[in-house]
């Protein structure tokens, strides 16, 4: 598997999975920067998700992973940043489509919606799936325009 520079962040509701995913990523040889949060104490997700997305948009990191309770708010925040294509994924198949069809550079996961085992499988699948290009490339150009 290709090794990536990955930015990761969560709110309190995604903290446990963030820590697990971060450990797995490091064990797999990826470079990881954790933008927080650093506990399961209640906090506001935009404070941690926006810096992840901004770092991906600036090209400092190749991929971003954001987590929360459902992952919905986190995906919304990330997608407010021009150049970020963040998909909320709840299965390995949605992770494949996020990458292969949308060239997703940010993944959103909900700790309250999938098991930890499935979350790790989604991350592995998302990282190993290439963008198909072709007919999807023009759509990406329209998104980014």
C-alpha cells in the first residue's frame, strides 16, 4: 500500500476511533498529524475539523480523516474548504466510490454509526483505492470550479 501524509481530527464523539485509527495508520507506516481533540470531553467539532481540511487543501497532507458521532457535521465543515472533497462513508463500498468516482481527499466517519472494526476496514479500503479518472474527471473539475 502507498504511504500517505494524513491529517486527522475529531470531536469528543469521534475521539476513541480517532485514536485507534491513528495508531493503525502509524503502524502501517503512514505519516500522521493529529489536529485534536485530545479527550472525550465535549467540544465543538469545527475547531478540529477545519484545520484538517485546510491542511489538505493547502497540500500539506495528501489525505484527511475526520470523525464525530455521525460524521455528518464533520463532512459539512470539511467540504466548506475549497479543494476538499470529503465523503461520509459507512461501508467499504462507499469508501471505494468516494475514492474511485469522487477522488475524495478527505474521509468522514461516525463513531456512533459503524463498529470500530468496520471503521478500520473503511480506512484501509479508502487508502488503497485509486481514482478512476475518465468520465469522473470532468465532474471533479466542475466541483472544483
